[in-house]
């Protein structure tokens, strides 16, 4: 099932349901016109954005802790980030807009597990 997690995340940020940093708000404010199809340089391909999410949630298992052996379940911010990285493409070349991601999260919050799955 295809779903636009970027818009869902943006709407929750704008409504105040999700509280996040100023930088994250600014980044998603720049992404919103692309996702809505209002940008001349980039476009959003939901199918390409959802592919890594489907892979992670279908084939990747938790390796440690109380969730050991259970299938990964990504949170909304993770899904929005993954869709942004893999689904926003240049209109002329088809290359991704984002080639690097700087992910700052506290320890023991699943960074390694998520990135290991994306590396596969």
C-alpha cells in the first residue's frame, strides 16, 4: 500500500501535533512544494520513496533487545526521511536530490539497525 508519509509528517508538524527543531521544520518546508508537484526542478516519485520502507518492514528483523527477531516497524519521522531521500528526483537526470543524510539521534534509538537495513 502506497502512502505519502512526507505530507503526513509535514501536516503533523504544522498542526503542532509533532514538535521538532527549527531546522527540521525549514527542511520540510523546502520539500513540501516538491512533493505537491509545484517545483520545476525536482519531482516526487512515491513508488521509489516507498521501496526501501517496504524492504525494511518486510525483510529486516530486530537483532537485539526485547524486540529481537520481530520485523522492523519504522516510525513516521523515519518513513518521511526515507521517502525524502529516495523519492525526490531531478526532472532532467532522474538523480536523487539528497545524496547524504546527517542523522542526529541519541544512542539506543535504532540508527544502526535502520542504516544497516538501508545498506542492504
